[in-house]
């Protein structure tokens, strides 16, 4: 597989270069030609937040992600209030949330994610999809019906991260 070297355009260096010492640093990224540009998760462990009021669901999701993707840092929240507190303390790459929970439920979590943390992937994991608010479904990058298989759960997390990376790339390119 070929590789491409990505460098910052020379015109950009002129904008930040010191006339005496030149540019502050040089950056060359070598990546496989078939792969998308790097996202923020390429340089550190992706952080995943699991939000559900059912401890058995949290344990199941946690086990799946630890077994299938041990490189993920997985944190949990037992409801919307705890999730919102966790979001204010750490930056997450993906949040998997149930919709039907006490204290505002997944709707409150999705609302805050879309307004304040648009760079975070949003996965809805619920057994009440048919009765859910259309905004909740549209606000999610991925929607999973309970119960979901291990491959569906892992695939949903990866797809949500890819969607966010694509959205960020599109926003940067105008």
C-alpha cells in the first residue's frame, strides 16, 4: 500500500514564520494513501461514555468494548445528570446513551451534546425507538435497538467516530 506525505502549504508558513529564525517547526505526516486524514483519536486512547440507568446494560456494554477494543477508555454514567457532569469534566469521543431514563433521559444528554459538544459522536442505544422523539433519532450519529450484538456495538462506536471526523473535515474545508 502506498503512502502520501502531508505537509502544511508553504504560504501558511509565511504567515507565522519569524523573519529571522523561520517557521517554528516542520510537520510531515506519513499516512497510508487509502486512509482518511488523522482525527484526534489517532494519537490517544478514544474515550467512550456509556449512559444507562440499568446497571446490567452498562456492564454488558463495558465488557463488549473492553474485550473487543481494549484500547478504548470506557467510563460510565447511571443517568442523564451523571452523564452531563462527566461531559463537563472530560472530553469524550463517543457517548452511547439510552433514551428512557429518569432525570431528562437520553434526550437531555443528546441536547447538550449537539449544542455544546458537537465534536463528540452520539450513539442512541434504546429499546424504545418507535416511541422516541424524532429529534433524538436525528441528533444521533448512530441508532441501535436493544439488544445489539457485539459487532453492532463496536461498529456503532467506530461509525460515530468516522462521522464526526467527516463532519469536522467538511467544516474545515468549507
